[in-house]
C-alpha cells in the first residue's frame, strides 16, 4: 500500500457519541424521540443525507443540519485524537500519500481543522458534496485517490462504519477497520485488516 485515505469521526477522533447525542437532541426539538442505538446508522454518512432519510424536506434540511451542528457542540467539549494517532500519521506521511474523506461539509471541516490541525498530515481532503455522490458510494474515495495519484490496488481506506466499508468496496480499494471504535462484524466487510491501535497502521504499511 502506498496511498492511505482516512475517515475522521471514530477513526482519527473519538467523537462519534457526541454527534449522535447532538442529533438526538435536535430530533427531540422536532418532536421525535429516538434512542441513540437507533441513530447509529447515521455514522459515516453526510448529515444532509441522514436528515433526508429521517424524513426532513429540502427546505427544512439546511436549518435542521445547522441545529444538529450546534446541538452537538455541547457533547464535543472533550474530544481528542485517538492515542498515538498523530505520531503514526507523521511517520506515514514521510513515506506515503495520505488523504481524508469525510462526511462533514466544508464549513464543519474547516471549523474542526482549526481545532485539531488535520492539514499538516494530509495532502488532500474531500468533504461532503464535493464528489458526485457522498458515501456510501465510492465517489469521494475515488476523487481523493485520483488527487493523490494512487492506484486502486495500492490504496486503502481506513474507517469505522458499514458506510465506510461500502464506500471502499464501491471505490474498489481495500478497507481497514478502525477496531478501536467498531468491533469486526459482517456489517463491516470486506476488509484487509482490523486495526486495534494506531500503531497497527505501520504494520499495514509494512513500516515497522
């Protein structure tokens, strides 16, 4: 592998629950009481796509999406990188091409980039709406791979959700599961590896 493309939420940052609780709060405001476990399917998907599937109309989605963003902030005060991840990304970036594919829209990504400083590690970032179709389609991964000059058979996408696994398969690249967030199951296949800690990325890259 010489091209590594990463998801953000649940893969680089320990923040998945914060967005779920934020969505739950937003939905309650709109008269919908939904258990957290019944919202996990939204992980890894563009917010506008999730809201559409939740039944919001085109005129409502921009407003509700902004409410979700604001409601999530109360649950994201103590978000951190997963242990040792930045050190590993530094090592990988010295030898390989690194990119990001995220379901965040551009304003949300730029806001988080100011906090967590993704930019030094990654040569390209693809946000929601930038490719023809969002995840679970492979278009964003293919766009990032093309920007990096990578080939499908030497590219791996690292993520933590069934949506990520589906997108990697659709893009015809390998998928590695961020096992620190999601345990292996048939829902997150096919995959070439289950990573248990950031250092496992070095084994995947044959850097050890």
